[in-house]
C-alpha cells in the first residue's frame, strides 16, 4: 500500500493525552480522529455541533483528507457528519473541526478522546473545463433522478 507523509500539529497544550489519528486495523481506509474537549459535550436530537480536535495538518499538494462518519456511531446512536464527506484542502492550516449532527431521538455525549470521525486521504485531480456547444450522446441521455428504478 502506498504511503504519504502528513505533518500533524497539536494546537494547544493540555491535550497530549489524546491519541493522534490512527488506523484501527491494517485494512482500514480511514484513520479515527478524536474529540479534544475539556468537558463532556452533549448533542441533543436534531442539534448540530462543531467538535474540536486540537489538530492542524499539512497535506502534500495534490491530496486532500476527507472527513467521514463512523458507521458505529451512525447505526447505534444516529450520529452523522454534515457536509460529508468534508474536505481538508492541502493549503488549509487551521484546526480540524468535525461538524456533527444528532439524527437520533436521544442525547449523545462526547467525552475527551472519543473517536468521532474518520479521515481518508485521497488524491485530487484538477479538471480543465472546455466550453462546448454540444456533448457526445449517451444511452442515459438527460434522464435523471430515479429513472433507473429500484432494481
């Protein structure tokens, strides 16, 4: 598997006990990232919160980090990530914060060091757009939303 170096900086002292993002298994595509909160944080049903991680990153140009939900939080508690997948661009140097929403019916508590999201490193391609008066036809054509049915 190809590897890429990503520099990680802890922003504020006092959170050194919280592990850096890491892969849970050898085959994991995403690294778990953890909450850097002083006190327990509650997300009420239908509430959206911004959860700090106390981390900033330096990604090589030509790559991004995608922020994705953790499936266990989704199925067990109805917790999701808005703007998913979120993108951390190679030129962003601010704190990585996770936009979380409680889609469930009960309060959800986040404690210091809880795994709250996954980070997936991806290659980025820049497109060159060419304006045109016509496009090649395709079998699908202009048929859109739902035209392929359930099967």
